[in-house]
C-alpha cells in the first residue's frame, strides 16, 4: 500500500500541500517564539541595567550622606486623625524629613541620563518612600508625582530588600506594557556608644521603576508588523498552493478520464477535443494523447485494410491452389479413362476390352473418392461428443493396424497408461488416427530397416491429453513440415493430399492441436493434443460422474 500511495501523482500533490501547511505553521510558531524570546531578553537586559543603576544610586547616597540627610533620622509619623476635615497629604502629614529635597535632587542627578526610569528612597524606620524623582518624564504638564498604583508594590519590594539585605527585583508583564521594579539595600554605620566599633546597619533602600512596552507594545511594533506580513504571505502561499494543487489535480483527472475513455475504444476526433485542462502543460499532454490516438486509429484502420487485402489475396491463392489440386487430381483419372476408352474402341480383342473397362471403372471409383473427399472437406464438421477413453482409442487403433500390416513385418506398439477420459467424437478421432497411422506406416515401410516400427503413446500434458504416433522412417523434409497440413499436398505417388488437412480441421473442432515434428535420431512424430475439459462442461461433469471418475 505505501508503494502504491507514493507512485500516485495525486497522492504526492496532497502530501506537498500538507507539508506546505505544516511548514507555514512551524514558521508561524517559530516567529511567535522568537518574539517572546526577544521580549524576554529585552526585559532581562533592562532589569540588569536597573540593578546597576539602583546600586549606583545607593552608592551615591552613601557618598553624599550627612547627618541631616540620613534615612536613620527619619521617624515614623503619628497616626492620622480619625476624621480630618481635609484630605491628608503624604508629605504634609509626615514629620519634617531632614532635607527631603536633597534626596530628591540626588535621585534626579543619578537618573538624569536614564530615560524612562523613576525612583527614590525607602526609609525603613519610618516605612516611607521619600526622595522620588522622574527627571526624564516626557508626558504633558509638570513632572508627575509618586505613582500611587505602584506604591504598594514598591514598598513591599523595598521591605524585602531591607529584610534580606540583598537586591530584589520584581517584574510585572501585561499585554500592553511591562513594569520592572528594583530595590537595593542601603547601609549606614552605627555606634552603640562612643567606644564601640562602628557597624553597618540597613536603614533603607534605593528603588527604581521603569515602564516598558509589552510584547504588543511600541518597541515590538515592527516585529508585529513583520509577523502580520508573514501571516498574510503565508495565507497567500497557502491559497496559491491550494489553487495550483486544484489545477494540477483537475488536469490529472482530465487526462485520466481521457485515457479511461480510450480503454473501450478510440473516441472520435470531435470527442477528443472536449474537456481541455486549465494548465498549458497538461493541455500539451492531452494534445499529444489525442494526436497519438488519432495516429493509432489511422494505423489500425490501415492495418485492417491491409489485413483485408491479405486475406483476399490468401483466399485467391488458396482458391488457385485448390483449383490446381482439383485439376491435378481429376486430370490423371480422366486421362486414364480417355486412353482406355480409345484403346477399347480400336481393340477387337474381348479380353483387352474387358481389361480396359475394368480400369475405367477403377478410375471412376477414384474420381468418386476424390469428389467425396472434396465434399467432406468443404462440409462443416459436426461433432457427436461422448465420453471416451484415451487409452481405448490407442488400443483399438494399434490392434486394427497391426492386423493390416502384419504381412509387411511392421511392428505396431501401444503404450497407453493415462487412464484418462474426455468428451470427444470417437468416430472422428479414429478417422484422424487412421490418417496419421497411414502416413506413419508408409514412412516406416520405406525406411532402410526391415519392417519398421510405429509406436502409439498416450500421455498427459498439463490440461491436455496427448497421443503421439512415432515412426522410425526418414522423417519430414523442411518443405513437408511447412505444407503437410495444406490441402492437396502429398509426397506419395497416390492419394489426394486431403487426409492431414481433414485431420487438422477435426482436431481444431475439438479445441486441440495437431503438431508434426522430426524425432531425434530419425523418424517423425505426429502429436494430437486434446483438451481434457470440453467446452460443454456440464455434459462432461455428468458423464464423468456416471463413469465413476473424479471430477
């Protein structure tokens, strides 16, 4: 089945379409994966940069830290009043920080070359975000304040950095934007007393935040346009592949239909020009098929005309040979009759007249025999089929001819061991065997050896029963092998030359074959092959069942 599938053009076209769609799907998946990986890589690079900037901001704070600009000095403010008349303000309600504008300036100075980055400080003791700045803000209006929506995230991340004494990052990814948060811990030296050794204490954290476009955002817009363009190209390619595949399959189907219509006979020229395929290549193929069909049809018609002429010539030739044979066979007896009649007229001797009349009667009988044979040869053969034994035919023929040729010293041998029966005309087959035996005995009697031997042998040859009649005579000449079955052909001084022709017609009527050949070592053999199963199978089956033979 795989071999048959692969050898089909339509199967290969279908496979090509499937592979095209699989390729487009794989390409689309690869593009999507590439976009996601590129976006993730961009976020990772930005995150590493923010970590470096946050560490730099923490170092700048350590370099510019003073007593009035220290995160340790910031104390938590009192709780807000239960029902303030006005909305609380974060900066106003907290206790005054030591120089908060200085921290903001430090933040702005550090981030002035970092586009899109905003940040500030986190005081751990006060649990407050201070010193916020966004120097590269490009939005309308004045610089925006602390992002209230992101404040809880910033505070939690700063607490984690302080608690772990390590840089902490957080990444928020949405469909349209992504936000990166970084918090770096800030250390300040502390003294428990004047004589104690100074130790570092985590007093807060420097935090940064940057908004980035998401995978569908501005920075990836070109890639998205590219992916859309790839999708459109893939769709056009798929539609083109389907269109081309449909055109090819249509052309293949038209060609196959045309070839199928030619299986039942060559169509007429008007029918051949119908149903043109849409592709030029298939149109050329179909045009070639039509041209070949027309040429083949013309050739067949010419061959039929030539065969008709050959058959006509053969009939004329056969008729000529037939007329020549009849003239030859009739001329000799008529010449003898004419000569004996003239002798009878001139002779006065009664004994001579009696001998002439006897010869005349003999020649008339010969003419009657020739005419009877001609009538028999021309008459259609009607078979009287019956169940006969092949071995019985062999024994009967051998017995009959052994008695005839006993005086001449010719030995007749019968080798019948097949035990086969078949449906045939017994009388006709005995006639065939007599004709073959007559030629075999004649050849054996004219051999160099005294007497000679004729062997009748029955064998089975596939689906045929076979009777071989072999002699040890001189065999056939090359001309005799070519013309032995032709009417009126004979190598004897006497005879009509119709015996083997009639035998051949009888054997053909049985659906068999009559073969002539020379034996190795000398002599000739005539083989009679008859089918074991008759055309009338039901009659044969019933006859065999009545005879008790296996069907």
